[in-house]
């Protein structure tokens, strides 16, 4: 037992092979915090039972969390980034693959779809007009609820 602290000038290797199942198990158990000024590599699961606060000063766009194995989240994800999206490669959230949603989606700004849109149910437009075609040559659909009239205008 070391009671006054210890300085190790070279590598410390622990050859114990006890798997950790909680904060009080494993080959190394630390009662206080751990400060690391270099990289940490884990060959297994990294689990946090408290708040995980990640910050970075990286000059690259890799971010503060880099995962080769995906990210599985059992609670809400909140992104406070405010990068506007002008393409499929910009914005606060960018994905190279698709997105599968099991619930509703609300868009507070414009929605731009570069491919085909398919709706399995009704399409409701509350206010405004529907433009079919390019912005310079299009027909416009508008509906007047007071007279129950659908108007189609051509250029």
C-alpha cells in the first residue's frame, strides 16, 4: 500500500485480467478521478453511468468523439450546433447514410429533397402554394378554403 503518492517514470503494466462490470471491479479500481493527458484506447465497451462531458481543441473536423464501432444511445440526443445546411454535406448533423425514423419529424425551416418523395399517407399543405416544375417555369396549385376552390395557374 502506498500512502504518500507514487511517481512512475516509465510504463506501468498491470497483468491482471479481471473484467470490469462496475466502478468497483476490474484489474485497476480507482476511488477518485483519473486525469489522462494523452490518448485512451479501449478494446472493449466504454460505459458511463454519469454525465459524460467531452471537449476538444482538435483543428480537424473529426470531433470530440471518434467511434469506429458506431454509437448506440438509449436516451435523447440534443445537438446545440447551429451550422446551417445548404447541401447534403453541411449542417449540425451530417450523415453519409440514410436516416430511419420511427416517429414524427418537425422541420422549422425549409425542406429540400434532392430525390423522389414518397408519402404512404395524406399530404397536407397548410397555407402557401404548391409549385410543380422549376422555379422559373412552373405551375402553381393553390386552394381557397373559404370558397373550397382549387386553382391551377400556368406561366
